[in-house]
C-alpha cells in the first residue's frame, strides 16, 4: 500500500489541471464541459457515475457500498489511513481492515489502493503532510491535491446548500448531511484555508475565475489595501486577484471646470476597470478603507439581471442613495474610456454629481448588492460582510479613536503572523507617515484595542498628520489651504513651537 504523495510524485499528474466532482446539483452540468482536459477526482459515490483518475472517500462504508464501481471506474482509490465509519473516526487502520474488506484487499493486491494521514486520527507517516478536513470530504480532497503539488484545481458538484444532484436521489435518505451539519456551506471555510496556505488556484468550473477585485488606492493607502486583501483571502472559497488601481492607471486630463474634477486621487480610478479587465468578464470595485468578513464569492456570483453595474443599497431605514464604493461591473458591457468621460464632463453632458453619485455612464444600474456588503461604520458579528471605515478622521491605521478599530487591527496582526504582511513593511509605512506610529506598538505587543495602549505608546503619535490631510485637492482653493495648514502644524510640532503656542494661549486666557 502506497502513500498518495508517493503515487502523485511518481505519476507526475500535475501537468493537467484537476477536477473534483461532488454530488451537488451542478454535477448535472458536467456534459457542458470537456472533462478529458482534467485529471478527475471523484468524491464518495460519484465514482458510480463517472470514470476517475482518483476515487476519494473518507468513510469505509462508502468504499464498501461502491465496491464494483471502484474496480470499474477508478484508476486508484485513496482513503485516510484510519478511515471513518458512519461519520466517526474508525478504530482500525487500513492494514487491519484489508483482511475483512474484500474490495480494499483486491485493490491493494492490484497496487491501486492509496492512503494519507487525516487530521482526525494519529499519523502513520511522520515525514508526509497531514491532510485537513473539518466538515466534509471535499475539504480533504482539495487539501490533499494542493499538498501533493496540484496547482490548478476546479470543482463541479461541490456546491453549498443542502441538496444532491438528481443522479444521487437514491442516497438522499441514506447519506445527505448525515454528519449532523445543516448545510454544505461549511466546507467553503476549509477551501479558503487551503487556498490561503498553499496558493492553489481553485474555483468552481461553472463560475468565472479568479475573482477580480480592483481597489481605489494611492501608495499612502497600501497598508490598508494589504489588510483588505488579507481579509478577502482569508474568507474566499475560490481564487482571488486584487489590483490596487494606482498601480495600473495612467495619467489623464482633468476636466476644465474645477467643480467636475476628482475630489480624491482615486475618485476616477474606477473608470479604468473595464479597460484593465480587457473589456471582458466581471470585476468588483471597492475602496481601500474596507474590511471583509464573508466569502466574496457571494458578491462575485450575484446575477446582473439585465444590469451592467450593480451598486450597494443602503438599509431600508435610511434615505441614502445607492452606494458606488462597492460595485460589481460587467466589463464587456461597460466600454468606458476615461478621456471620453472627461470630454462629456467638459461638454456639460455629465456633472461630477451625476457621474459619481448616479454612475450615469452605465446604461442600467441596479442597487442589488445587499447592505451587508457596504456597512458604513456598522458591524454586526455574523451578519456584516464588509465594513466600510468612512470617517477619515478615525480610520484605524491613522487614529486610535475608531470604536471598531480592534477588528481591523486584529486582521493586521493575523496578516503579520501569516507573513502576508511583514513587520518591515509596516515599519516602512509608519516611517513614511502613512500610518500612526502607535500601530507598530500595537502589533508588536498584540493589543487589538487601541484604548488599551499605555501612555508611552499613545505618545508616539504626537505630531502625526494623517496622509489624507496632505493630499492636494484637484479643485484648488480650500484644498490647497488645507495642505498648507497641515504642513504648518507638522512643522510646528517638530520644532516644538506648538507647545509654545499652547502655553501662550493658556496665559492669555488666564
């Protein structure tokens, strides 16, 4: 009996992508795809319906149930070294089970039985990886392939919800969610962990992939962009690409009328997205001052229903208009060219307000994105999908005063622990004045809530001026004055003149 990892390295089957086939409803769509382009791994009873390079199962019961199909349809069969029995870790390992399980004994005699160590039982091979599964066998299959070296993996029939495909109607009363869980959605958490830890490219075969997320950004906001990206990836059950827009956009002519000019350096960046995406497929736009708490696949797969742009609606108890700080774009329908948009602004066909607050350059806008995907300074555990830190004065990377800042710092600490963000990167951004100095102390001492910082740490922020206060306003006037005032305050703080000024004010007041 061989380890799956030894077999994989000998066969070198990583040259072609892998396809995991499960019993979910989308299994019925397999005729729409050329499965010969993939190495197929079947889950549990799927081997009855589909020839496979590998038939995978965790439960001994399934192997016995599928005995003839395993012989006829699978090149090799793989189980944990200690298989489960009726959804619980069995008492016997494969070596002990062979004499009393004819189907396994025959497969082993033919050199077609493989094993691996699952995290639910003691290890057999100390030198080989341990495969992780928490809720369902699809998690183990994905982790197994990723650990073995498969770089591209797709799935079909590995769906959420609580139903099987019609081909498995006979199993509904016998095996459907008989491990006690209410939904197959729980497996998506395991997928996210595997993608995050291995870098494997994984997605459903019937969903456009990867998820493309474009972030309105400047260099000064890259720390918040990186935390946003980490928060997206830690929950994403399919592969994601994140694009900071300031790295991909080009200079453009400003509108002639100052009233129509962008209010921030990234206001107009979103209009580059369809072109950056090659005018094809979907794209998500988000601002950099956000944090994600749910699987972004839920946003990515929303139906357009005839629209070419979906915006976030506000809760029913507010009067706010649809919000365009979170958008799902149909890039094939949105043939945006920023030069053309500026021309329309100059001709009076558009105003800044109709462009930015009505997205008038889209033909059909629908506010179909749930408010939980743009929660403005609101957070409800288990419900909020995306938290938007809209108050620039209290954004957690520049202020200690945000009442929800502990959530953002928590993900920053996690990202540093995971080596997704390095401490050197954080220190560099602090040194450049992009983040408050006390943030470094918080991460080093693992203090999520800034309210718990000692006085010495709070003192580090003396003289800090948030980057947004130093950004020139393209409209001139008040924006330029704001920059000058911020620069003057910073110069006074560095020289100590601010203390002299405060002392003089107290004397005059007294």
